[in-house]
C-alpha cells in the first residue's frame, strides 16, 4: 500500500461568532463561489439567504410519500374488504371511505414521514461516513462552538478563495487534503 | 367478549324494532296531519310518538326519522325566525370567537398578539348592547322557532328529563343572562385595556389575567349552554357531548378569518394599525386560521364518525335529516368547502402572507360558516331540502352590516391598539418570524 | 441599542427598528420574561454540560437505580411468560369486565407518550422556544411509553401468536382466505399505534443526528467514535444540509401533530364507536387527547425534576420551564374537567336511562372510590397550579405530577371497568378485582420504562444540544453576544 499523493480538497476558514460567519457567507456569495459551504453547530436563521441557498425540496418527497400512503390505505381496504372477500360486518357497507379513513390517514402520515426522511438524506447525500473535513482537528469544533467556511478546490474561482476568506476576517485558514 | 357482544346484538335488535315502530308511527301521524288543516306546526313537533315499554324511549327520541321530504307550509314568521336565528348564530360566533382570543391572550401571557388585541376587544364588545338587543326578535319569535316550547313535557320523554333547564322561564332568563354576562366580560377586558392606555399600570394586566383565568371556565360552559339553547334545542331530542366544541371550533375559525382581514386592511398605509402589524402577526393569525380549519374538521368528523359507527337511532336521526335531498349536498359543501379547500390552499407556509389568496379565503370562510349554521338550523324548518329564502341574505347582510358599522364606530372612539400594554413592545420590536421555509428577510 | 443585552429595560428591544412615530413603552420590570438559558452560558459550556453526562462515568445513584429497574423489568417478563404459558385466566378479567387492567394500562402508557410528541412537534410549530430543553427526553419518554403500551394489547389476546397470524392484525388473508376486517377500531388501533411508534422514532432520530455528530467529534475511545460516528451518518453541520434538515424537521413536526391527535382519538374510538353506555360519547376523541397530554406532562415532570437536580442542569431546565409545563397541565386538566362535566350533563340531557345509570353508577356505585380518586387527582389537584408557589416549588410540582399520573390511570380504569361491570342485564353484573399477576405486570412495566430511560441518559444526550444553542443570544447574529457590532 503506497501512500497516494495528497490532493487539496479545499480551504477551511474558522470564525468565532454567528455574526462573523454570517458576514463571511455574504462575502463568499457575492464573490461568486459555487462549491462552498458554511459549517455551524446549529442552524443560523437567515443563513440560507446569506449563502444564496435555494428553498429546500424536501416537501415534494413528503407529498409523494403521503399521497402514496393515503391511496395505499384506501386501495388496500377496498381490495380486502370489498373486492377480494366481501363480508358484511356490523351492517356496515362493504366499502366506504368513512371507515377506511383512520387507517388510510395513519398510512399517509407513516409514508409521508418516511418520504421526508428519505428526501432529506438524498438531498443531503447522507449517510456519508468519509469526509476529508473530518481529518482536520479544528473542524471538530464545528459541532461545538466554532463556525467554518470551506471553499472547495473544485470551485472555478478557487484561486481567489484565500483572499476572500482573509477579507471576511477569518481567524485561521487551513488547507484540507483529500 | 362474547357475552357483551351478545348483549350488544340484542340491544341493537331492540333498537331496530324501536326504529321501525317509530317510523310506522310517524307515517300514521303524517297521514293524520295531512287530513287536518295545515297547522303552523314545524316538522319536529311530530316527534312525540308515544310507544310502549322499553322501545318507547328510543321511539320518542326518533323524530323525523325517515320522514324528511314532506314540504310543510312555512309561515312568514317561521321563515323570518329561522333566517334570523341563522344570522344571529353567525354573528354570535364572531363575538364569542373574539372574546376567546382576548381571553387566551391574557391567559397565555402572549406577546405577539398585543398589537392587534384592540381589534378583538372591540369585536367582542359588540356583545353588549348589540347582541343582547339583537336577541329580542328570537325571544319574541321563540314559539315559532323552537318546537319544544309548544310540547307538553308529560308527552315527550326527552323533554321531560330536562324540563328543569328546558322550560320557557329558564330559556328566557338564561339566554338574557348568558348574552349579558358575555357582554360584561368583554367590556371589562376592554375597559381595563383602555384604562391602561392612560396610565400604563400593570394592575390592569393583572386584573385581566385573573378575569381570563376565571373567564375561560365560564366561557366554556356558558357557550355550550348558549348554543344548546339557541341551536341544538331546535331538535331537542338530539344529544352530543361534542356539540359545544363543534360550535366553538367553527366560531373561532370564522373569527380568525375576520381578524386576518381586519388587521391587514387596518394596517395599510395611512390606516391606524400601519406601524404595529408586522409579518409576524399576519403569519400567526394565518397559521391559527389554518389550525382551526383542521381543528373544526377534526371535531366535526369525530362527531359524525362516532354517530355513524354506533348507528343508534337516538343520534342518527339528526344526520339522517341532514342527508335527505339537497341537504346532502350542503353536507358535502361543508366537507369540501369548510375543510378540504381551505386546508389544501393554506397548507403551504408562505400562502398565509399572500393577500390575493387569503382575502378570498376569508370571504369563503364567512360563507362556509354561514352554510354550517344553515346546516344546523334550516333542516328543521325545511326537511325537504335546502330552501333559500330572500330573508336569508337580507338578514345576514343586514345584521353583519349593522354590527360592522357599530364596530367601526367603537374602534374609532379609542386608541387602535393597546398603547401601553406591557407586552406591546414585544409585539412590535421583535424579529420577523424565523421562516423555516427560508423566506427570512433581514437585509 | 448595542448594549441592550445588559440593559434589562430593553430586553426585547434589540431588533427590527420600528417607525419613528410609534411610541413603545418597555415592559415593566415585574413582568419581564426570564431567559431560557440562565447565567449567560457559552456555547461550549452547553456542549460540555450536556455531552459530558454521557461521557463521564455515571454518578453513584445510577447503578442501584438501574439494577432495581432492571429487576422490576425482569419480573414483568416473568409475569408475561407465566400468563402466556398458563392462559389469560391468570389475569383478573372475566365476564362481564372483559377488559380491565390490560387496556387501562395500554391507554395509560400510550397517553404518557403523547406529551413527548406534543413538546417536540406542536410546541415547535408554535415556536415555543422553551421546548428545546425538554424535547429530547420527552421524545425518548414517548418511545419507551409506546413500548410499554404495546405489551398489554399484544398479551391480552392470551394466545399471543394469534396476534401475528395472518387474518388477525397483519393485513394478510387467513387460512380461509378471509382478510382482517377494517371496520373494527381495534385494527385502526394497530395501525395508529405502530405508525405512532415508528414516526416518533424517526423524529427522535432526526433530532439526534447533529448531537450524535457532537459526541462523535468529542469521542476519545475508538468504540464510542465508531458507534456515534455510525449513527451520526457523517453529519458535518453544513448549512446546505441544515437547510434540508430544518425543512424535514419542520415537516416531521407538521406530520406528528395530526398524528398525535389521531392516535389517542383512535384509541378513544376503541370505546366510542361501540354502543356501551359510558363509552359511546362524541367528545371522546378530543377529551382523550387532552387527557393524554395532561398525563404525559405529568410524567415529563416526574422524570425531569429529579434529572435536572441530579445532573445539575438547573441553568438549562429552569424554573420557568417547570412553570410552563405546570401551566400546560392546568390547561389540559381543565379541558378534561370540561369533558367530565359534559359527559354527565349529556347523560342527563339525553334522557337515555342506560347512559344515566352508567354515570350514576360511576360516581356512586361500587367503584365510587376510583371515580372520586380520579376527580381529586385530575380535576382538583391541577388547579393548585394557579398559584405561583405551587408551580415553582420543585418538590411540590413533583408530588402533583405523580398525583396526575395516578389520576389518569384511574380515569382509564373508571371508563373501562365501571362501564363494563354492570351492563344491560343485571343478572350478569359483576365486580372486577385484579389478580396478583395483573398487579405485578403493571408494576413491572415501570421497570421496563425506567430501564430504557436510564440507558438513554447513559448513552445519549438527554437534552438537544444544537437546539438549546439555537435559542441562546450567542446564536443570534443580530445580538451583541452573537457578535453583532452594530444594528442595521
């Protein structure tokens, strides 16, 4: 096993307050970077706008899941109790959406929830157990009390990255190897 | 469970017999009546079908079961009374919904709603004197409106058991006392709030909180009694523990639609609330409006669903009548118009700030609540199906129009928002809502 | 405005500028709101305080508590083994009370769970920031309560394998080709409870992801790093991820809210769609939901009050949090009181002699003691929370929280047993008494609940770290403590 030649993954800059990272995000957005991200221990309100991130698409996955769930429920009950083996119970109709509603409702929520979670994982490319950023010791505080910006080497404007991050007032700037 | 199941089956059979007996009885009586001169008697008074033994209980409770559809001669006084009652119940909804919003504001020590509280304070203050004055025609026409008032309790089991509350004296006294006391509570909140405008003392807030604490209990029980007297007793044999909550849910729903429109109109440039209504208030009222859309649907679905499943004639007759002829379509209108359309339309978060959708939505809510009130009241008078009289819109628009003028007069007679409310600062100097959809604006 | 953090007079006055003409008076000192995290703790302090609990060795009391809980749990499983191997006759239920402690315990435990979902979902949608300190443990409580609840309906069928055979609970045809029939509320219950358990687990896990990443990044041992790392799924705190994450969390909250309403509504359908006097009443769904939240908040307080003291979390779970929970108990207790009142009123108003008898029998029949215990615990005791002293004295709140739990157990017992033990035929009336197996199984379910809860606080962050950080002033880029230099 020979050591592979290291490749630069990106440039990581550390900030110490929520306001500072907000400011840095606006700078990076205005500088026109494409492949970059902000890392914070908690979601900061307004950061999506500061970064220019579009609205999340998770809702569509929920809708697809919920829709499937509801009609699975209705269809299943219709099939079982009216179509495949009709059996009169309690003087009730063989099928009506009324008595099928509770179960269909629960399935709507069940599949809607799975849809939501699957959607979130797909959109976030998770699980992703390997990430070059994990090799950086400082980055461990991204889940504690520090705020980071990472501009990837793959970004067309990567050559301007260090300058932009310095201008944004980064406390520490380090290169991350892949 | 076998044993219990057997007993249930027997009981069901008994009920079925009772239902058949009652059905037969009502046919005979209807035939008798057809022979008589057309008496100014409403359909429900044909209820008292005496039957013997155990079945008698069930039978006496099943008025109009299976005999919708016979158009009766309806006098002008009756039509006026019913149309008036429908409009009155609609307006009472707005006042009581507003009173509820004032009470919960104090109860929850809410911040955001402080800047729009004067609107609900003024709306609920219409309870006195106007809702009390407007009650008079109902009291005058009570014999024409409420069939049970013409019944002999000795002949009617379901009236006999509750004659303590359901006799003419109690009916009149309680109604006046209820509307009067609601007015007194609403006026206390408004008076204390106005006093705070002048001196800014905390004691007014404290007093309001104490009244809100006691008031919420009084509100819950008295509103239930009020809507039992005014609306449910039209078919006094019907019983449902949910009914009070049902009227309450629809009332708050309509009120929130109204409040939404009022605060958005009143905060336009040059209007009195211009500087105190933010996106936050708009969004929150919109979200509550949405929440009550769901809450109402939940309540009404539960009531219907449980009655449908248990299928006991003592209860089902109420819905059976409302599923006869064109009333069925009114029911579907409520299902779709009161729930599905508003629900799907307002599901998206950002919609609650889109006036071009929310204003028609609020107008639609008014219509739907009116349809809901009609669904409760009118099948008693017109069992054959939906019958729209010219008196319906006339009285509805007349009453709401009159109250709107009175509201506007009151609103302009005082400060448009609680100037020195301790939570006012929080309502107007707060971040815009953290829009989870990413719509935060802070540049 | 920059000094507003230290200036209590403008507590809320640090943001959006308002029109110059608008005169805004600051809130008077006596009505000021308390902060949600006391003593101005830093972000790092929050991480250390919460993550530290599951990193350091457990305090001395943990092991005895765990061993006792574990023993009690083992007792429950022995009781169940005895019941399954011998037959359902070892429980006290019989004609006419075919349902008794089993379904009482089921409704009791499932109700307990509702507070967790309410705190995590409903309060989230209502933007009640105070929920952040308590939602994690409340959600965990939900899961464990659902686990306890599931035991009773599964084992009350006696021959438990029947619950798993096709044609009964799972939607598959039996040997004769007959499908389960969906007109039965018992089948709705199966779907409701299993959906509830699953969605609660998903929601809980979603909330845990960022905190698991925190634990992963702090881990010193390989084993911890591996397991926390595995379940953190590679979370980095990327804002592009947070954006989707927050949306998903919001939607899950939005789905859990109607879910939590539906679950106890469907549980109430088990009774209310029948024609048993005392069971069939239209107010049951909202009344059950309110009661569930009432009892759930009772249980949350029972667990959190000792926890905040034992783990020194008084700055995160503050007196204000406890007071707010007391107010929820007060509110839901009042709704429950309204429902009790309406049931009696309609029993009288409706004129059905059976219904009226059922209610008279509840209050003055042979089970009068359970009815009045219920009234005392559920209707009277919450009203002590009108007084500030009662809400802010921890031992007293803890005491009342237990009273509330007892009361809600009695409520279910009253509904089930008093309605069944005297039905339409006086010849078949009876009086239910629990057997020793009934009692030990129920006591044992607390062992299961506590065992799971103790394991939870041992291995997972009991408070949502990233969410608590999110409500501190340090998290607000517009606040001086968040680094804001001046206002725009």
